[in-house]
């Protein structure tokens, strides 16, 4: 008898687990009803294209097979092999430069917006005359559309433009007016406007974060003899670390996938800045559509996605404690 | 006394540095407006004085004639407006479900919402482009060069992040409100509709503005999925403008100013809601 019940126990537990699960589904009917529109939409315009993208990365999809859509010839991992090892692959052209530039761009912009954002948040968290005007004014670049940022800065970077006027005629930093939209300087012509547009948002986020830190802990630290710098390192930064962690990830993702500023700043809207300023998104779009090479393009975007997943993995390991504490 | 003086000196320095950065920050925007009031000859010779000779308001008239900006404007307003309405509605419904109910699948859904942000847009671009072509070839239903094609794509893209913003907003509203309402005889839907929705208006406004501004800024998909000026949006229009009239900086700067103004107006009218809504999610997690 005892043996009998023991045998049945796991079965019973599983059955009751299932019953609990069913009850939870039934109890949450309302929640599911709220989710239905979103789920349908995300399945159709997120999951479906993604699955197609995976499938397309194994197909020979070019101008001749385009009409066959998903029935184009299956070529296995040829697209991946071609991208990695065949330097004649059209989508591969200039990709090395684009990867290098994107890495430099993403790192410098991310650090730039975080440092500038935090610095301005701390400066604007002080009490000084005209503070609210300064705060509002600082938000302006954030509201300028990114395609306007490309056009506007492209205009300002011109050889006889206003930036060279300041650098050469006013500050005398260079003997001759440098070219900013040509050669190795190009990367700065992209980085600086991106930082300019990006830091106000970080400033807003950090300001909100700073305001959650109680004033009295600074007073206590001052009485204990801790200098401003020590207070910043030992109190402000650790308190802001969860906010910094989240924004760091969003910034890296945004900057690696950056497209608009480069595409409106260069080549009269054609968006090719040359090997010193080309980014991954502009390069991949241009090459894939230029050569109607959608199989390779899909393979490249999937590899990019996995590279990003690895970055997220590293990020998660680095900030695990802060993220779980929230 | 000396420490006091030292402090006031450093305070003065910090304030000066702050204002210097503020001026440098807004300078490019002022420069855009300032340039737009010059004739093209003056611009090509290089403007180096900050005094305005005679405002060339005519640029602001000519820009509408040279390029069909009125149509681009209409298209952007229509597409971004409809996207905001749709994605905003989805975000309110799903955000509420995720904030309040612990239902089977809610964790999976939250995870997938966040992971959509990792996917490069280009990964959707090729499949969606080919899928749109296929739908047209198979069913005769045009998708490329249509409003609904663009609205569909934008709604799908901006829904996940909007759900996340709305969710953090709903989380910040105390649960007791619905609980006491249900005790008073309200259904779950009535509690949501009559009590929570009015309270979450600031969050809804913030999310809507976020969606609108993001859609207003989108170039890559609009560039690929629209080829006829009947449905092209402002970013595409500006990019085409640069391509055709690359030396007409007078018109280009006027157009840049005009497309920035609506965004600024919307933003500053709703700044209070927008910032509190955005930071609520970012700071509280």
C-alpha cells in the first residue's frame, strides 16, 4: 500500500502542478486579452521576418533569384563562408574598414556621452543663477532630428565652414584649415555630432539619478573630512552604478547600429564617407542593395547580432550584482 | 574667511564653465537658423561675422517650391501619427498586463521584449523588403510605397520599447487602487479603464511622444520601403534634397530649421511629462 502511494506521488505532483498552471492561465484571462494585439503583431512583424532572415542567410538570393523569394537555391553556409573568407565577396568590400570604424565610433561615443552627460548633470545639479534656463537649453540638441544633425554638421565641418573658422582664425590651433570630411579626420566628423546629440539624454537620466541621492550623506561625508573627489568616487558613482549599467548597454547598442548621421552627412545623401568614416549599417545596406545580395546581407546581420549578444553577455557578467540588486 | 572666498571663487568658475558649455551646445542650432537667413552667395563665401546683413526670409518660401516639402510633411505626420496611436495603444494594454499580472508566459514575454532591442534593424530590413515584394506579387496588395506598409513596420518596431516604458510607469502606481475598486464591485477592466488609465496619463503622453519622435527620426526603412514622393517622409526628403541641391545651403538650412521646429514645439510643450515619464523607467528600472 505504502509502495503504491509513493509510486503515484510524482505523477500526482505533476498533475497538480499542471492544474495550478491551468488555473493561473484561467485566472489571468484579462491579462491575456490585453496581450493579444501585441502578440499577434510581434509574431507577424518581428518573429516572422526574423525566421525568414535566418532562412535567407542560407539562400543564394540575388537579382536573378529574387522573385523566388524563400524558394531561392539553398547554399548552406556558403554566405557565411564567403563573408568570412572570400575577399571577392561584394558585401565583404570595405567591411573591414566599417568594422574598425564602428568599433572606434561606438566606444568613443559611448564614453563621450556618458562622461559629458554625468559632468553636465553634476554641474546643473548645483544652484546657480539661470539654472532652469541652462537645463532647458542643454536639452535642445536632443530634439534635433538625427538627419538634420548630419546635414547641419556636414555644413559646419566644411573647409571654409564655421568650425575651421574657430579652430584656425580665432584659436590658431592649426596652421592651415584641415579637411574634416575627407581622410582620417572623417571619424571625428561623425563622432563629435553624435556625442553632441546624445549627451543631453544622459544628462537628464543622470540628473534624475543624482536627485535620488539624499543630500545629508554628502553633509555627513564632509563633516568626516572626505573631499569632493572622494565623495564622487566613493558615493556618487556607486549610487549611480545601476543607472550607468543600463545606459551603457543602450548606448553601445544604439551606436553600433548608427546609420542616420553618416548617411545624410556624406556623398550628397549617398551616404558613403570613404574608408575612414564608413560604419557597419551604412556599409551593409549599401553593399547588399547595391549588389542585390540579400543572402550575404542576411548572413552578415545575423553574425552582427551574435556579436552583440556576446557583448551583452560580457556586460551582464560585469554588472550582474548591480542589476540583480534592483 | 579665506576658505569662504575660495569656495565662492570655485563656484563662480564652475558656473562660468557651465554657461560656456551651454553656449557651445546650442551654438550649432543657432548657426543653423542664422545661416538659413543668408543668401546662398554669402554662405558659399563663408560667413564669418555674426551680424545679420538683411534676413533672407525668402529662403523659407523657396524651400517649399524647390522640393515638395508640404507632401513630405503630410506623409511624416500621417505615418508617425498613426504609428503613435497604434503602438501607444498596444503599449498601454501590454504594459499594464506585464506590470500587474504574473501569468504563465509573462517572464518569457518580458525577456523577448528586451531582446528585440538587440536585433539590428538591418536584420528585418531584407526580409521585410522581400516579404513586401512577395505580398504584392502573390496577392496583388501593394506594400512598398504605401502608408500602411510603413505604419505596420514602425508600429512593430516601436511597440516593444514602448511597452517597457509603460510597464515601469504602471509599476509605480500603487496596487491598492485597483484592489479597492474591485472590492467596490468594479470588474478588472473597469478598474483599469476608470481608475488606472486617467492616473497614467503622464506616462501615456511620455510614451506617445517618445514613439512620435523616434518615428519622425527614422530614415533607413523609409529610404528602402518608399520610392514615390507620395509616401516618402521628411528624412527621405531631406536626404534627396541634399543629393539634388547639395550647394543650396540657404534652402537646406531653412528646411532643416522647419523640420526641427515642430519637434521642438511638441517637446517643450510636454517636457515635464516626457522627462518624468522617461526617467521613471530609466532610474527605477
